C-alpha cells in the first residue's frame, strides 16, 4: 500500500471535521486539565508570565491556564477554523487569551517576547523537511526571553514504530466512523484518513504525514536549535483509556531553556 501526501496537507486538515475526528483528545476537558496539571508542575509558571502556545490550535491548554488565573497566554496557529473556535470559547468564558494566525517557522512576533513557549499535542513534524522542525524550534528560541523555558510534547517515535499498526478505526458519537490506513517509512508515518457519516456519506478522504522522533534524536534537535538544560521524560500518556489513539498514546516531554 502506498499513497501520495501533499507537502501542504497541514494547511487544510485542521478544520471542523478534525474537531470531530480527534474530539477524544482535542476536545476532552478532563484530559486537558490533566495535561495542564503536568505542565504546571514542569514549568516555573507565574500568574503574569507571558506564555506562547505555539501551534496551539483552538487553545485548549491556554484556555485552561486562563481559567486558573494566568493572564498572559497567547495562541498562535495557522488554522483560522481552530483559532475562531478558540476565540469564541474565550469570549464565552471570559478568558484572557490572545489568538494569532501565523506560521510557526516565521511568526513575525518580536524577539524575547515570552517567558515560556509550549509546543504541545504532537505539533512538530508536519512540515515537509527535517529542517522545518529545526526552524520552528529556532523561532521558539528567538521568541523567548533569556533564560525562558520551552516545553515540547511529541509522540515517542521509537514506541510508535515498535507497536505500529497499519490500520485503525473508531466511532464518533453514533453516526461517524474514522478509518485510518498507515504506512511506515524511514522518516515518517504516512496516513490516509477516511471519515464516513451514516447520513451524509463521505466527509473526508485525505492523506498526511508526520515525522517521528526518538528521545535521543529529539534532544539533539533541541540542542541544535540553541537550547540548554535539556531533559527528556519518556512514557507520557495523558489518556487513561485503552485503545488506539494514533500518535497520542506514547509521548515524550522535553523541557529546556534559552541561554541566559
């Protein structure tokens, strides 16, 4: 089995259908609370710190931080759909979160603007080249103030490869089925995702590819981007449920700092 993946697939995948197909991870309030508990334990957060949620989607982590009294959260993402969802939630709940549309490799934001940068939910490895991931991390380093912290959360590529399954499916509510076919190559996992609705028929047939990293390779990449005091935690899984959660079952947490 083989299929082509367009290099800019990430520009269109993250829409209303994505919010349905991945709701069990990206729209689960209890899971988000557990993840924010963890990041609050890892990062030396203060209520007035400037926090950038890079590739943050609809800002579920930033919104939870805002609910806990953190007032300096900014979400940057490419998807207008996800940003609109986050902005609406922010307004409805009276949360102080800023939402910005932009490219993570070149945000256009001023240097040394943030005390912390978070790249969460396996939001690295989408762009076509390995050098693109390095550029995202270098941009994060540029945006941090001296001594600022980066928290990176990505799938553990070694575990995913050891337990690789070429086929997976799950139901969304009672009327939608998500089917995924996967191919493993040297650098990435390629996936064809078909979403079927019992009433409306085919909702999506799209391919995408995600580059995977093991702990050692990821640590080297972060170091190459200029970060120091790097620590890598293996075995992170915020979901306690059984089943195939795609790239979210087994993750790595990387904590590091910009030089003083």
